[in-house]
């Protein structure tokens, strides 16, 4: 039996050229390419509700809201991700048409297959973004949200939210928007 050939390093530039020709989306992490899995309807509904609320709230400002088809480039790592939702207010991101690098808010909708990755390695990568102030992970099944905010001393602090509690709300502090459970989970089984 022969040995497998060694992996050829894939550069960020190689990835961008290759990705532009693909029918499906792929993330690029530490020189490796990973296909993006499909999602269920509840994932799309919650993403769309949150993105719509953000878009309406930020209309007329210098901030833009992007959904999962826009690449996020983490410059210090040369990694590329497709967050479910991100908000950027940085003028440099307005100039870049194919990817954004300076979000202040990122939202990921958790799925059973990606939850550990979103909480772990992906969050480690996201913390390398100097502009990022808040990372939000929405667990549809549990109706819970984990909000990590960058504190004054440079530490990421967890602010858990259980939206099954009647008075609970989701506060997205970098954009000064507060949403109720109904706004986040309306029509979602």
C-alpha cells in the first residue's frame, strides 16, 4: 500500500481564487478548506428575523448587516468564515466587496453538529478581530442565547439569556438594539 502524498499548503490567496469558482461555500481555517453544511428551516428563520431587525434598526446609519453569504476575513490568521450574521460599521469594510474584516457584532445560530466548534475554535478565531465587541450564539432548541461581550479590561464576559423566561430580552449592545423572545423566535417550532 502506498503512502498518501503530503498535503500541499493552501494559501489564503489560493482559497479566494478557488472559492470564487465553487457552487457551495467553504470556510478556510489554518490552511484547510471545510465545506459548509446545509441548515434546517428554523435556523434560516431565526437568522432572517435577527438580520431583519438589525437591518431595520441600522437603516440610515453607516453600519451594514450581512448574512451567511458574506465572507469574514480574520487578517491575523488569514482565515475566512461565513458567520450567520455580522454587523460592520468600519469604512474599510465598505471598500471590500468580497469579504469583511472589521465586524463589531457576530451572531451564530447553533446546530447540533457545529455548536461545540462555534463555542470553541471558531470563538478563539473570532477573538482575534480587534473591532469585535459582541459574539452571540443562539440555541434554537433550548431557546437560550449566549452573549459574549468584550469587557473594559479586555476579557470576554458571558451574559446568558434564557428566552423561555417571560421578561427576558436580547440586548445587542454594540448596536443598541433590544429584542424580545417573540421577535427572535416568532413562528419557530
